[in-house]
């Protein structure tokens, strides 16, 4: 089946955070929403048909996860990421962020330290602080438009109270797809200091040409036994609303501790439509995904070319994965507040402000390119017009 990703779909009035929450979040509503990390594309037709069939059954009682559900996860990871897992390793969460909270409660104590690598997904810091743990920042290094892990800084900040590292792989917002060498060195440091690695790999299915996502736990048995891996079909197939994530924990002792916390909070039961959507996605969604990846590659190339030719004052940090583009706007010379208002009031584009990802993100903006190209062109045109007006002043 040939999918049309150029089709514009109105999402207003669907309780859609990205579109319906603009005025509440930004104070304006007549701007182009390029912020929340979901896509303005319909999910694959097999998922829609599977959900329709389940709805038409008419009975929506207590639900379990059948073997076919678990097997679909195993098959997906093997086909797409060459990672062979056992279905017994799989546990669950309504989402990746709830899973992080469960992991923090299960494997750390109040006052323990947890490492993150900013600029990084802002909910990492929020969930650590909400659970009474201390953040240790290991900022990524930006050199010549390329981010890398600062391993020397990482080792220097580790002490006996550091119990966990939350790894964003691929990294949001900078779009790095970590190499095997980088992941191995990171893992070796964590193993040396008995630090548990919680890998948020929710963007793992979005990788651009010449790059390959490597699941952290697939590198060695030692890494697998000292880690949790969080995945979901939500980003891949635009299914955020079904609240269904899979947590891969090969170490049974760790898995048992996680499951105890999950059961204590009574949030282990699945969403009936999440069960249907996940299995349909992992069994029948690859044709759609392969076409989507081609379209996103074209959107990325268009974006890179547009900024280079028309808005050279803003430097694009070229992503290796995700559908998020990290824009270096520091040359514009704005303060944090001025930058936010400039993009909203002058460019008329709503993006995620770089500073929410940590102080290392000040002067940057995160642009979501998972949308029809017409929408992308309009947004970039608005940014170009706004920046050009600066040059005329």
C-alpha cells in the first residue's frame, strides 16, 4: 500500500495537545505547531483496521496481554534491531516516563544521585526531582556542530551515591545515534561503578541513512544484566494516546523488583486498545514505517538545505535519528525570553524552547519535522521572514 504523507489532516478539536493546547501553553493560537513530539500523520492502516474491529466487538472488559502480543515485541526487536530477547524479559508501563519513575523508586533511595546528559529530554530532570533524588549533569560536548559524550566529566562526577544513569538513545533533542564504541565505553564506566543504566530507546526506530541504532543491552550480557530498556510503538506509529510501553529487563532479580513496584501502584493492567494497537503495529506496520522513513529523510534534507540557503544565521545540528531537529540560534543574539517571543510573535512558529532541556540548551530551539512538507515549508518560511526582518533593522 502506498501511503500519502503529504496529506494534511486537521487535528483541531480532537483534544490534541499539539494543536488544541497552543493558547494555553504559549499564550497564542494562530501559530504553526512544531513542538510536541508526535506526528501529523495517520497511523498505519492495519492498526486502524485492527482497532475498528476491536471497537465493533462491543465488549471492553478486563484485558490481558496474550502470547501473540509478547511475541510481536520479540519479533520486532529481532527484525529491526538484531536484538534477540526472551519474552519473559518483557514487563510493562503506561509510558516511558512512568517507567523511569518506577525504576527510580525500585532501584534507588531518597537522596541518591542519578546521571543525565543535557541538553536532554526535560522530563528526565522532572521525574528525578519529583522522586526526591539528586540530579548529576554530565553535559554533552558540542564541537564543530557535533555532540559527543564527555567521558572524563562523567567519571569525575561519579561517587558512591550515584546509582543510576538515564541514557537517551537516540538522543532527544540533539538527534545523536550513539555508536557501539560510545555505548561500550559508557557501559564500561557504569559497570565499573555499579551504576544501573536505564535506556530510553523510544526513538530507536527513527534512524537516518548511514546510521544504525544499537540497543544498549544488546552489546553484552553484562550490560543486559545491569540495565532496563524502555521502548514503545508510540513514537514510531504515532500512538502516544494508547499509553502502552514495553520495558525489557533481562535480569530477573531487577525485573521482580520493578514488577513489585508496578503492582504496588496497581498500574500493570493494559489498555485494551493499546494491546491491539501494539500487536498490529509490530506485526503489520513495517511497510508504512519504511515509507515514513523515506519521507522524513526528504523532510530533513529539505530542512538542512532551506536553512543553509535562506537562514544561515541559524545553524542546524544535523540529526542522525529522531524526527526532531536541534537549531542553534545563538547567532541571533537574543536572551532566552527574547528568543521564545521572537519565534512565536515574529516567526509565528511554536517550537520547544531549548532552555527546557537544561541550561546547555539556551539559545537553541527544537523543531519537529514529522509533518506534511507543506506545513514544514510554511514554518520555515515564517522563520526566514522573521530573521530577514532583523537584518533590515
